[in-house]
C-alpha cells in the first residue's frame, strides 16, 4: 500500500476526541474519498496526514516510510485547501512557483514546471494575472496547479469544490478526476457531498463522530450500507420501523413485506428503501403492480423538480417518498389518489434495532 493510516487519533485537551482509532490504506494511484457530515473529523484526518496537525496516536506511512513525526515540508504532499489560500499580492505564476522556491529548485527548472502545471489545468495564458482577476473556477485551478507542481507523492484535497456553483462544480469534479488518473497520483479527497464522492472516488471512507463507519467502493457503500447512518447519508432513503414476522418477512403496521435479509421473529427492525427503487401504480390498475412488495397508500403531495417527480405517499404508518424520472412518470396522479407502492425485496435494507421483548 502506498499510503497507510493505522489507528490514527486526535484529541484536543479535555474535549472528546476529534478522530478515534481510524485505519485505512490506499494503493498507488488510487483516489480515496473521506465522506461524512460536518464535524465528523474528515479535515482533521487530512491535516494529520499532511503534517499540519500532529496526531495524538497512531501511525502514517507513505511507501513504507513512517512519516508520522515528520514536519509537513518533508512529507512531499500537495495540499489544496477549501479556501484555495492563494497569495493575493503574487501573480498566478508566482503562486504556483512558491513551493518550488521553498525547496530551492533551480530557476530554469521552476519556470519549466510552472509552465507545465499551468498547461495541465488549462491556464497557460493567465500566469501574470493576480488571483483577484480570476474567476472562482480559475482560482481553484491555480490552487490545484500549486499542489501538483511539486510532484507530490500524495495529493490531499480538502473540500476543493465547495466554493463553486453547481454546474462549475460538476465540470471541475470531472477535471480533477481526469488529471488524477493521467498523473496516476495517490489522492485523498475530503467532501461532505456524497454525489462528489460517488462520482470520482475509487473507494470511500464514511466517517461519523470521528470514527470509521464504513469503507468500500461507491457501489458497496450505496447498495450495501453497513449501518443506518451510511444508508441515510449516502442518498435519499425512507425509514420505517417494524418487527420481524418470519425469516425474510417484516411486519409494518397491518402490512407484511419481503426483505433481502433474515431476522429473528419478534425483534424490532429498521426498514429502509430508497425512493427511486419504488414504483407508483394506480390503485385501480393492480395488473401493473408486479413486485415482491405491493403496499396500498394515499398520494398526499407531488413535487416537480425538473428531472424528477417526487411523490409523498401516506402508507405503512407514515409518509413514504417515491422518485420517478419526469420523462417516464405515469400521468394522471393527483393528491388524494389511492395508489400502490411496488418494490423488490432486494431493494429493502434492514437493520436490527433491539432484542425481543
């Protein structure tokens, strides 16, 4: 493994630990996402890896070398901050060259590498401008070029897209992934946006309360979440409380549904189903209700959000959300209609909650 984090922890004085017993590793050229809600310890972890924050416990190795106690400048890591942290009094080229100058790289080598880094991020013509003369997206590219120009062993990105508007964020996300793959550079990407993590990361570490909640590929995290927190954080999802009614059956109020796992009859269970995995069928057209689970309900609200229609259905003792692509959504649904909710047992996540009473 190129980067290895073992039992990493950070505590500030008498306060609860920011990070506790965190372990993960990356292969050379892999892009790993640190994903989780604000305050979960993502940025603290990144700063410990970079050396900007000292670890209270644990070990960090790069290429087999223990770097836990090394100062930042000896770790050869490129860091891109959320704020970009560009020097306003310097030109773009001077900002990019700064790290090389600190490393006493010869001037002709600096000029060559700065030109190459700016070309990599498509900013060849703005080297003499000041950061204030650039757009947010251009400033982000400068910050990326500055992190890459030192030819780091590890690239660390701390919420690099959070200051951009939605469309530019999508474009830059793809550019970062393209550059990372072309350079085959080992990268840690911190984000609270599950879409960003799912789109560009080879693997994802989901953090919660300073601890590792689950680690896996984007598909594993989304399709087989290890905990309710992961299921809830990575994508929209319905939550329903029930009891096991058999090997693969759960009782939800007056209804029984089939699920993909098995539990002990009588135990309380949390049932979770993603809105886009549920199909809405008119109550008077039961011939279209072909699925493992078919549950009656009453449509209470319809929300149009462009590509998607979101339905709120009163069913199973609560409100169940259903998403359908606008183009394929059935016409004629209205609030107050009786409907049928249809979905597969394989799309039903379950998490045991308590022991039998």
